[in-house]
C-alpha cells in the first residue's frame, strides 16, 4: 500500500493562485463600480467590499460585518420585498436573488441599489452556508424611469385634454359660422333697409362674440402649450404671492366691503410658475368678491394645509355659493355659468382657465359649495419626493 504525500510547495502555489484570482476579481468589480458582498451564514457575518461601502459614502473600516448593517438601512417602503426575495432564494423558490431597493447613505440620503446574489456553498444536508452577491448603484437609472413615467402621464393627459378641447373649439366656431351664414342669407333675401340695418347690427354682435371666443381660446391654447415649460418654475412664497394678489384687488375689496384674511403659513414655498399661481389666486379671490352675499358680512379666508405628500391652499368664502349637486360635472368646463343674477357678466371661462393652469402646474383643483352658504376652493400641489 502506497501513501501519497502532499507537496507543501504545490499546496502553497494553489492557495496563492486562488488568492490572486480573488484579488483580480475584486479589482475587476471595483473598476466597474460594482460592490461585492459575501455572506457567511454559519458565522452570520457579511463581508462588504470597499466599493459597496463607497457607494453608501463610508470608508473601508466604517461598516461592521453584521448583516443588520445593510438590512436596517433599507427604505421602509422597500423592506418587505427585500426580505421576501432574499428568503425565497434561501428556501429554493428563486434560483438567483435579485432585488431593487433604496438604502440609507451616510449623508442621510437614499440611493437605489440593484442587489443580486446566489448560494455558492451548502453543507452535507444541502442547507445554504454561503452566498455571494453584488451591489450596483442604479439611482441615475431610477431617476430617468421616474422622469419617463411623468412625461408619459403628461403626454397622455395633454392628448386627452386636446381631444376634448378640439370638440369645444369645433362646436363654438361652428355656432358662430352658422350664425354668420344665416344673417348673410337674410341680407341677400331682404330689400328692407330697416331689416338690413338690424341684420348688420346682429352681424357686429356675432363678430364681437367670435372675437371674444378666439381671444379666450388663444389664452387657453397658450397655457396648454406651456404645460411642460419647467424652465418657468421657481420657488414661490405662497403667502407673499397671495398678498400681492390681494393688494391688486384693493379697490374692489374696499368697494364691496368684504374682509380678506390671509392665513397661509408664511414660510410655505412651492416650485411653480409664479404668474400662473398669481392668476389662479386672482381669479378665485375676485370670484369670491363678485359673488358675495348681501345678507351677511362677507369674508374670504385663505389658508394652507399640509399632509405628508401634499400642500393644499384653501380659498373659502361665505358668498352665494354654487349648487354643486346640479352643476358638479360642469363646474370647470368652458363656457359654463352658474348664476343668473344681474351682476353676472361671466363668460364661463375663468374656472376653466384656472383648472387648465393648475394642470399645467401639475396640481388639481376642487370645490365644496352650498347655495347661500359659500364655497371653498382647494388647490392641491404634490410635494417633491426625494428618490
């Protein structure tokens, strides 16, 4: 019987080659900005490569080998799928572990990470004992995906509004053209100078109405075509913006003897087109003045309300109100009016333009109103989320 002796020099050569191969692998990963992690399940320790730590803004010796170092940094909204996918790989449901999640960095911001790993060692019973994986920073890609989704929503919304707007334009222009045609036919048929004079008077009236319609439509088209003009956005102090509008309405306020209360939080800022916000507030406040009640002391109150993801600006009045049950579906449509009083010279364009401007700002407008009690208009802006 012969015994085979180990050659120490050969064993050392093998170990050196393995060490060299490991080192080459790590260098290759570092040069691709991909981090490496190596989870020893028996010891419950994780090796994080220099690049993995660098992605999060840490120096090489700043993170411990505890698995919780990474786990506790996973964003709360992503933690459920993160643990679910990892356990599915451990249990054999997934051949490869893959997950995208946000991780808290040293500077307090989150980065999106593509986390990928695979079991590389098992014990005699087939249980996993070692998993090796990689971390890849995909924050830039995620930002682009969010932008693409926003652009898609914007284009879809604009196309839908354009479709509806085309019907409105077609209907209104056809009405005016039809009136022109009828009057011109009557002019051809009549020999009475008196009738001709009356028809010419009607013709001038229709011409004026057509001009007004074209101006209104031009204003609306101007807003719609600038819906994605982000370069016009700026950080606007909402309180100061409201004060400017209130001051511009000073004579109307004094004449109507209405009280205006600006209770908007003084340090509320939103990133919007300033001229649009001023126009929206002007229209809603001037409507509150125009449709005040003569049966009580009139007032308009402006305030801001915060939620986790939104900022709401409320414009509340105690005026004559609107029958929302009757006009709910028509409130923000073009050429819709809701009052038949002598003071109502409205063309039914203001609220439609206000709604269009809010959509251009990425916000929404709503209203709650009761006849002879008043109205509350709600302007809702989404707060910008950090990725």
